[in-house]
């Protein structure tokens, strides 16, 4: 397996408040921009956008707890814990506020971070995920679209090993192009590690037991004032017919769909994503944001 790393990327580990070591890939200088990957991926999901974005931003790509090269310490897999991992990375790097781009797991963690600590986030770009108000007016099919959540929660390690669910998701959720065998293996090989298996199981069990019930019960009272650009692929099987109830609760939010795109926006619509990020997080665009 041969992987080509983007030029200029450096790697380090930082330790967050509960002792967990988080791997971080970095590149560039300028306004800090944190990119949070999804499942079943790691920092390498951003390989095609890091270089162009690093020309304007300080790009910071943590591996989520238990995925990639990050440890899977502790037993708390709540979104609040994972959001504190992000601020822990920010603190270790001397960053008070930053823009946040999140894909899949990274998107919902980004929303949790913005809800819990809005003073740490300048702007938020979630991708390929539901928003906190998705349960309000949701289409009934939305309950069953994330089938992998149920297999991961119920079947534990078998989800990542003999069932090969990560490989299935990489192959079937993409609409434009396809992952090369080396790219696919870069993600799937990691999914066989004990930390990644544990992270997959505990994260998804927490979603079912805690997070989904919380957002269903509290969505109508949640509000976000910061600018949000939520991007989904128009052909992403996980996010079709997403509710527009956010309009009442997040007045500075826009929900856009990228045509001809599935779940993996950074790899399917690379140029469009670079343009969107550059425009949305441009210093001139954020100059009037609350401080």
C-alpha cells in the first residue's frame, strides 16, 4: 500500500484533558481552520484540499478519538467529550477561536462544539450529515438511512471485521469516481485495529442511547447564531430529504446540496469544496463575525 502525503504536512500528537493522545496533521499559516473527518476515515480524507487551503489558512486535521493515529482512551464517547477533544487540540496549539469544517462524525461534533462553546468557533461548515433540527419534520425514511449505525452498535467488532461494513460504505456511498485500492485500504486497515473497533462501537451505541433521544427531545429549543454553511451531496444516501426546520433556529445558516455528489465531498467534489471553504472562511467574510 503506497500513500502519497500532501507536501508541507507535519504530524504531532497532543494530549487533551483526560490524558488521551490525539494525532494532528498540520499545514500552512494564517487564520486557523480545523478539519474534522468522518467514519471510516481519518486525517487523510483531506489530502486533496490541505495543500490549496494551506495557502490561505493554518490547516489543522485531528484524527478523532480512536480513529487514525489517535488513542481510544476512556469510556466517554459522547459528542460533548469529542467536542472537548477539539478544544483540547486548540488549547495545545494556542488557538482561541477557529473556523471548523466537519464531515460525517466531524459534522455532528462540530455542531456540538458550536452549541456548547460558540465563543470558540468563528464559522461552521458541516458536511454529509444531519443537522441538530433534523428530527423536526423529518421524513420517516431518515430513521433507516444510517443503517451502519445499527450494525455497529449491535454487532461490535464484527461490524469492522468479517462484515466489512467500512469497505461497503466506502464503495457504495460514493457517487463521483471511486477510491483506489490503496486509498480504500488506507482506511479499512485502520478499522481492524482494536482502538478503531472500540471507537466505532461506542460512538454508535452512544448515538442511539443518548444523542438521538437528546436531539429529538430538545431540538425545538436549540439555537445557533454563528454563520453556518451546511453542505450535503445531492446523491448522498444518508442525507436525502433533510428537514429545513433549521431556518427557525439558525438564522445565519444555509443548507446547500452539491449535484452529482455522494457522501465523500472532499474526494468527489474537491474543487467545489476548496472554493466553498475559501469563500466562506475568507478573512474579509469573517471580519464582521462576533468576537
